C-alpha cells in the first residue's frame, strides 16, 4: 500500500505556510523578521512551530524518534487533521468501533465523511472480521480506541495488528488510556506499519487535561503531512513551557495508586446489590451496570458526586462510567452508594 495514494490530492500538492522561524532557525541574534514586539514579557515571541524541545523530551519517554511525533491542541486536533488529510468530503468513508469515543464521529460529520460504526462483540471484544468486512475502496480511516472509552477494556495487540494488516487505509489506534493498561500498546511496532497512527495524550495519566496537548505517532511521511496542514503555531509558548516542566515530574506513583484504587473500587462496587456488572478496566475509569442507571445518576448528582451516564449508549444500557479518583474520593463514592442501598431497600 502506498500512503501517498491515500492522501487527498489537494493536500498532496499543498504548499504549506512558511513561518519566519521556518526560514531562519538560529536562536541568537536580533530578530526583526516576524513583526513581533521587541519588548520581552516572556510571551512576545512566536512559539517554535515544530515544538522541538517538547518533542525532544517526549522522544525518550515514548521511545519514538522526534520525526515520528506530532503534537496537537488536544487529540481532537490530530483526529480532525487525519480526516482533512486522508478523506475526500462527500466521498470517502471512515470506520469506527462502537461504542467508542464520540469525537471520531463529530470529526467525520464536520468533514462530511460517512462514519460506519461496527458494534463490538457482546463481551466488548474486537470484531476483527466485521471491521474488515465494513471496508470498501472509499474507506480511508479506521478507528480503534484501546483501552476503549467507555467500555474500559484494551484489545490484544495481535488482534489490532490483524486489522492494521488487513485494512486498505489508515488505522488510528487511540491510546489515551494506555498508561493505565498492562497491554504494551502499539508504539513498539509502530515502524512495522506504514498505515498505523497511534494517538496518545498528556490529558489523562500525565494530568495535563487543561493544557491541551495531544500526541500522534506515525511514519515520518504521515507526520510530515500533519505538520503541513496544522496551524503553524498550534501549540502556544505557555502550554509548551508548562508541559516541558510537568514531563519531568514523574507520574508513575499516581498511576500505581489509580490502578490499585481501580481494583478496590471494582470490588466494593461488585458487592452492592443494585450493581449488576463491573466491567474489567484497563483505564482510569470503570463502566458499571446498575439496576436503574438514571435514578442512581440523579441521586449521585444530588450528593454532588458527578459520574457519566452512559445509559443511552449502544451496548451500555443501564451503565454509568465512573472515573477513579483519589482514595478519599473513591471512599466517599462507596459510602454514598451504600447509603443509597439502605435508602432504596427501606421502601
Ligand atoms: C480523553 C480522551 C482523549 C484525549 O483527548 P484530548 O483532546 O487529548 O484531551 C482521546 N481519546 C479518548 C478516547 C479519550 O477518552
């Protein structure tokens, strides 16, 4: 498969905007080339359009070369760029597992691309054959979220690889929650698959949701197209500087606690009589099937505990999605749920 043949023709021939910093990359000198203010307040200069310092910190953490890394304004930017690079509006289609993260379909709709949603198997496992059968010659992107939101499970790498090998377009594996999983993820095999894009983010395990830093990993060719189509200064100076600082503060201990709390929380939830199922999770949340999801959701809101109601989502009828909080927050959740149990069994 030639990746170039999958690129929209107008993108293939796109002449990207060339910034002042693209044309002169030195660091020292009198900079009179970008019409910036010369008065230094910390933010008077445009950011590096290629985020070289941030990428140089991410590269050893992820064990991926800098030329294979894209940084966007959240994962949403990377998702939208992939549609704009690979899909012809009104003609191409994309495929996604379902249920999954809602942004894939929003980005498809925004770009006038039909999304073909392929239901997970009843046990939430990956329907490899049905995903491949959904493809035709206009299919350009296929989204697999692993660990999946909202079901929480990660898919075995061999199964994802079967999809990557069999799909005649770009397979996007969204690993927003991979740091909470015991699965290795797809980065170790990234270089084997020219049609693979892996998405990760600093929003979850790294605790930087407020900064908006999404990561994409792919061949240098695909990353090159993403760089050409993105806004030139998509990551601002403040975001880069704070992300660079926070990347040096280890999060392994937080991840360890969250995984331990996930197990404890799952056990406590499973003991409650109105809980019908706690699905296995490789993420920092639990999908929980309960007797009356809407009533329980409203009760928790009344107690100022906010979870996500997934009752209306396919295959998730009766389910609430609960993020693992601090040990104290999780204890409060369990205590409050036990009071609900007493209250409902009284009447
Ligand atoms: C939270 C989440 C992301 C991260 O989005 P950002 O825009 O990077 O904050 C990506 N994919 C999934 C499935 C998520 O749940």
